[in-house]
């Protein structure tokens, strides 16, 4: 990971190339991501996080201890962590007290002795984690507790971290809460210890994870369990009062897992499940091994059943595309959302509910307008100030699925299917870029596809669609707020409209 981060980011912008910071003048840093230049920090690679939270009430800050194991990739007199929306009480580096200061949304730490390149070290931060005021992500207040929604840049509003998907690490969660509540986090359960009126729950992820994909649910929850393909543990988290009415949806997950495995290969993690939260978020989210959904998606009665199932598949597909294989830069987001939208649409098509070709033709008609407004799929424009989730625009959903459709038209379904499987195998548990995808697509096709894919990914205008010379881009007006399944505002926000052709039945 460290080598990948250095190779990609140190040449991107001046913030990533900053040298050691003077302890007397703390300065926020970043790794130069084109969309979030202040996210992440140079000079080290995180290998593991241990997050301990003490929860009492949803309207009070949680006491927390974040322990970070890392390795220095450069000599460090100081080091930065991304952190906001909490009070830091103390910092230790390798057990020794360290000085610290804040600079913007960075916590700048000065160890008692400089860290040498290649040195393994441990940082322990005692702090609070505030669930109030999280309008741009972080903790989400539910009907009876908390959940998390950290995409794209909000994990550091919950805990100190290197908050960029290019630096994935292993996670352990330790959450203490009243014994009347149930706590579930991503990964597999560990020891559970009850002491008086409080219980400490432990969870560990087997595979590395990006900070944006962390999930913890605290509340009065039921945890139904079932088995997926090849014995995969499936556990869901739902409000106790809604368990019976939600069962018909939860029962769909094993079949959806089997369907995705036929398309993309074996599920990449240790378990899976859905977290249905009694909260108003405006989005669904592919938090690793435990996807977050709004309760109203399933209970409002506003959407057809097949459509809800396709949204469940969208978040499930992300476990392969976006979670196991994470974007090297946020401008590689199309690799996440384009693929998840592709499988969402393919699932509906194969069930005879909505035509994939019809949906792609509609997207083609709007693609030029999407590109003009938000940039091309692989070079999106930054979000408006103060609106970080504004990067999740139609062009990275249906506009990017359209790129995959064009590629399949060009190389054929058999080669396309091989590419999909090889992509998630080659980059499993890692990060990958648009250039990596073009390189692998060319390898699988047996010919250089860069000349074909570059206009689709980076062009201001949408190229002609192979096999469909009659398709035309017709949308002239602004598409802000356009209701497109898959192309949902914010982080996968559900649009309660189904605009593409719906087949009878």
C-alpha cells in the first residue's frame, strides 16, 4: 500500500510533496487526491486500527481510544492524522507521551523522538467521538442508537485515521454499551464481556478495509442469521419491532450472493449482511460486510419489489467492486459505482423487469449533458464547497455503467465476463486505478483498448456506441437531480422514481 500511495500521489500536487512539518507550525497535509486534496497523509502506511468506543446515549459524545499500527515510509519528525468533530485528550507514540496540535481537520503529532524510515510504530489517541452535527457523514443517529456512514470523507469525523481508500488496513472494534442494546460491527464477532449493566462487544475484519467503509450499529436490534453459498455466514441487523415484516427482504440475500458469485466469482469476505436502520439518510451504503439501508426503502410501499431487490444487489456488488478492490484515487470512483450500477441493471434485466439495453440507451441520451455538468466518468469535477458527497453524480452511476456496456459491445460478452472475474481476483484486498482497468481489459481482449476506452472515460462528448449507430445524445437541459436508479444523489440516495422502461409483471 505504501508504495502504491507514493507512486500515485507524490507527483499529483504540492500538498502531497510537503516535507516534515515544524512542530511549532502545525500544518494540514494531504496526499494530493484531485477531488479531496487534504485527505490522507504522507509519510506512513497504516497496517491496523483498533477502535474502542464507550456509548451511553446517542446525544452525548462517546469516549474513545484509537490505536493505530503503522510503518514509516519516510523520516518523520511529525505526523498527521485526519480528525475532526472530537476532543483529543492525549496521544502516545510507542507508549511515550507525544505533543499534539490541530490544524484544519488534521491532528498533528510530534513524537518524543523522530521516526526513521521503515520503522514500525504505534499511535494511541484518547479522544471523544461526537455523534451530533454530523450532516456531512460520520455517526448517524437512528431511532434507538447509532450507525455509521463515512463515505466519502467522513471517517475522520468519528476517529483519527489516514482517511483515504488508498491506505487500507485491518480493523478491530471494541464497543461498550448498555446491556439492553445490541452492537454489531463489520467482520466476525469476538469475545463479549458483560460487566454490571454494560457489555463490551468485539468484532474483527479478516480482510483490510478502507476507512470510509467502517460500520458499527448500536441499538435495540434483532440479528437474524442464515447461511449463504458454500456455508457463508449471513447476519442481518434490523430494528426488533420490524423483524417479521422485513424477513421477506432478508431472505433474498443468499440468492443474491449466489447470483453475484456466478457473475464476479466467489464472495471476497468472511461474512455478509444488511443493516436496516430506522434513520433518514437519503442513501444506501456498501459498508464492508454489513451494507447500510434505510428502513423506509423496504416499508414505504412506494417502490416495486424488483426495484428494491436491484438496489440490494447494487450494494452487494460493491463488496467486490469498491470494497475488496478500492479506488486508488477518488476520481477512480467510476470503477465502484459503474460496476455496482451495471450489476443492479443486469439483475433487473435477467428477471424480466427492466431492459438493460433500454436503460443504457436512455443513459446514452443523457450522457453528454452529464459530462458537461460533472465531467467525464474517470475525471469528475470536484464537488461544490461544503458538499463532499456531491461527487456522487449520475455520470459515475449510469454514465459509468454505459462505459462498461460499450466495452462489452466492443470485446463481446465472454471476454467481458473474463475481465470482470480477473479484475476482482488480481486486485483483491487492494487498490486499483483506471489505468489498471484499461491495462487489464487490453490484456484480456488481446489488443490495446486504450484508444477505445480513453474517449469513453475522459472525453467531453460520448463516443458512438458499438452496435448501436442509431443511438443519439438528446438531453440538452441540466440533469441536476435527475431521477435515475443507480445514479442517486449523494451516497447512493434512493430516488423514489423508476424512470426506465418497466416490463409487465
